[in-house]
C-alpha cells in the first residue's frame, strides 16, 4: 500500500527527531571536548574568557538535548 497511517507517520517522525537529537548531542560533546582542549592550551586571558563562555553554552546545549531525549522531564528540582 502506498500510503502511511497517521500513527506510523508520527512514529517515524519521532524516530527521526530522536536520531537528530542524538546526533546533535554527539556533536555537542565533541565540541565540548575541543573547547576543553583549547582551554588547556590558551594563554591569552581574552581567549580564556571566550572559551569559558563557550563552555557554559555547550553545557547548556547538552542539558537541553538530554532533557529532550528523556522526554522533556525536568532535571532540576529546586
């Protein structure tokens, strides 16, 4: 049959979205490791400061992607 059932279409879309989130998380972890390596070698204080902000942004991205992959559950209980 040449048509998609709505349930299967949603399942396929959910699988694609999850695969994209996993790929983004892997890229973000790779970027985080590269940032940490650059931080170890940096000597200019302005570069160090930039790397610190970039590191914080990458960590934030990792948390958001992990939250998405866990189904949107809240990880903070404040």
